């Protein structure tokens, strides 16, 4: 496994070693020991989630103010543009974002630690998105920042359509009104 820091060093691009030939491929999608070595500490995951979405669906920017979740995310079918936004006020990268295309072909994963808001936009006709979380889903503590907040200014890929949002995501607030972390 290769771990590469992004422009926000706490967010890592994880690239497993893929063994492929004419028959297909094999790789370890997760290895606890290798992952802990990559992030420099023990990380315990408690929940796995699977999301299927059609082209243009944008989910996020989500986070939990209590029971904050670290997320290890990947696309196993299709393609998504995945984004992490630092919402830790004490951080030198507060309000900054990083984004990466995750595809079934590139096998890349993104480690989004607690203290970040997370979103993804589906680029392919459909996408299956899998992610491991470090804490359980707690709807009472879930928050949403607007995907198009000018203060964050995420450069979403052009997909030829307006992103499709849930009612919850349509109600996302600006970063300056959001509950954040210290």
C-alpha cells in the first residue's frame, strides 16, 4: 500500500498494490496493519457503507459534530470526484479543500480523518461508493455544509448538468454558519 499526503497533509491518497493479468486483478482493499502504518496511528473502523448513485448526484458536504467519523472511501464501480474540507478551526488549512477522482480502474482510496466535511459527485453513469467509518452514523449529530459555498470554492468537475441533491443537502449551510471543530 502506498500512502501519499495531499495538499492537506492529514488527508491521504491510499493506493493498494494491484496484481493483474489477463484473468483480472487482485488487491487487498484494506489491511489494518498497513493502514495504521500509513497514517501513523491505530485506526479502528466500526461500520462499512455502500452507496449507489447515478450520474450527477452530489452527496455532501457531510460530517458529524459529535461522534465525528474518519472515512476511508473508494469507488468500486464507476467514477466519482471526492472532496474533503478541513473544518477544524485551529488548523492552518481550515476551510481548504482537496479533491481526487476515484474510479474502479485506478483503485485509489481517500483517507478523510475526523474533523473534515466530505462529499462526492458522480461522474459516470452510475457509481458504487464504499466507505469505512471510525464511528457509527448518528443522525442527530449530522451536519451539512453547502456544496457550492463560495467561501470554500470547490472546483467541481463540469458534468454538463446541475448536480442532483437530496433535500438535506439542498439545506446545507455556509461554512461561516456551520458548526465546526476547534
